[in-house]
């Protein structure tokens, strides 16, 4: 039997979450909050304990990066997972918010 992964996006005026489902079970999320300048703060990622070995952080991260590109906005990450993932993935370096880059010497 093959395992399936699905991403669902829930959004409101303040921000939103991408939920990941593994074999139809909610397995975790990545969340963001809109900032006054139109960019967003990536402020939390959690993969539930029962799913930690399934590598579900990557599809959540990818969904968030794709969303930023679709909306043509930049990301101010405060979530350690997002910060590290963005540093490791050169294809996302254009998504760093200018204020984050200035504050962190990027």
C-alpha cells in the first residue's frame, strides 16, 4: 500500500495554516501571520510525534514557499525550521524579507 500526503490551506485576514495529512490523518502544520507591510511572518511548524519519521516538514515548507511566490510577497521567518530550511535552499533566498535580511546580516 502506498502512503498519500495531502496539503490543505486555511486562511483568514490575520494569517493562515497549511495542514499536512498523511493517509487521511492530520499530521502537522506550518503557520504564518500577515504583517502590516504586506509580507508574512512564518511563525511555527509542527509535525505530530506519530508522523516525525515521515519527512512531512518538506511538503509543508514547499507549500509555504509556493504560496509566497503566488502572492508575490516576502517571508520574515521566526520559526527555526523555516529559517534553517530557507538557508539550506538557495532557490528560496529571493523570498527573504528585506527587514529580516538587514537584521540578520543576510
